[in-house]
C-alpha cells in the first residue's frame, strides 16, 4: 500500500470550518501584533525627546530612534499600497502620493504640488523616518504638527474602532501664529467647497492616492479629505479635520496656542 507523509494525509481530514477558524485565528494574531507595535510606539512618544527627533524646514521629517512599526503595518491598517517603492542602501522607501481633485473628480495640481508622505525603512523593514511634504505643512504647520505628535504619548487607543484620541493639555503652549487663509490657499489652491459654520469658514479639499487599494473594500481609502476651518475674525487657520488613508484626524490648533482667544492676532 502506498503511504503518504503524515502532514499530507492529515490535511484532507480537516473539516472546512476548522481550516477557516485557523485562518481567522492567524489573522487575529497578526492584527494583534500590529496594535502591539502601535502601543509600543505610543509609549515611546510619551518620552518623545529620547526616542525621536525632528528635522523641520521645507519638509517635516520625523526620525525614529527605536524603530518598531513595519511597512506591512501601514498596508494592513490603511488597505492601500504605496505609490512607489524605492530601494535604499540600507533599506527601502515607500512613497504615498495623493493628487488634488477638482469639482469633477479629475486630478488637478495644487500650487505647492502633491500631498506626499515618504516612509523610510531599515534593512529589517522597520520605520526609521517619516517625511511630510510642504502641502501637508500648509494644513498642519510644523510647530503644531510636532505638538500634535507629542500629544499622542498620552492618547487613548480604541482598537475596536481603530481610533486614537489625544489631549494636548499637558503640553507647553505654542507662541507661533497660525497661518492666514491667503497663505493656505496659495499652497493648496481653491477648495471644492466653502461653507460658513458659525464663526468659521470651512474649506474642503480632496485628494486621491496615485496607486491602488489592496481590494475593493478599501478603495475608499484612496480618497483623502481635508476640512480646514478659518476664524472669520482673524482670517487664520483654527482647525483641521480630515481622513487620510482611512484614518480620521482632527487637530484643533487653538488648543495648542498660548491664548486660544487670540491665536490669530
């Protein structure tokens, strides 16, 4: 009688539900690892100056001293692939390029260029730097972006809903003035929509990833939306809310300023 290896003879005996359960357990274990790495990164942010440093100029580059996050984590969490992958001498760089959309859904170029995130990884596939392009800095000025990142050290992570909420109350207030509306429009161009909301004007911009989603369910994550609020009295940026790669983000810039009521004066 012909014999088979033990593993080969066992597989046909496994019921389909057990195979499916095994796959689900594996997926849960893998996703759990992602959240553990996020939690470790959050704990590092609580001691920001020991674990990170920032290069800020035309670009804003966040450097990770103790890299933890992997390139696959970003694909898993966002459901989108990078626009381009570039090999580096000691790792690789993934570029995510979001192009501005006009009112008809066609690509149009913002005056300051595309919305670009460049993520560099070492030879162990760990994130070592994150480069934010000038377009993003137009809606998240460097001092406020750094303060927002620092605030994540005391954030609450809602794994079930994949949300992070942070309170910047413990941070030192920022003396920098918030940018005027004219400067933001000079970088991003005209918005898709302007709506008056109480004492603010809300400008809405949309961008689309130049790349693909991992499947049809994540196709919506290719669209990035930025809603910018300008104080009608000061005509300066006061708040940004949006969705980038499926992640909801809101920054109330006035909460970071020395005087919330005179942030734009």
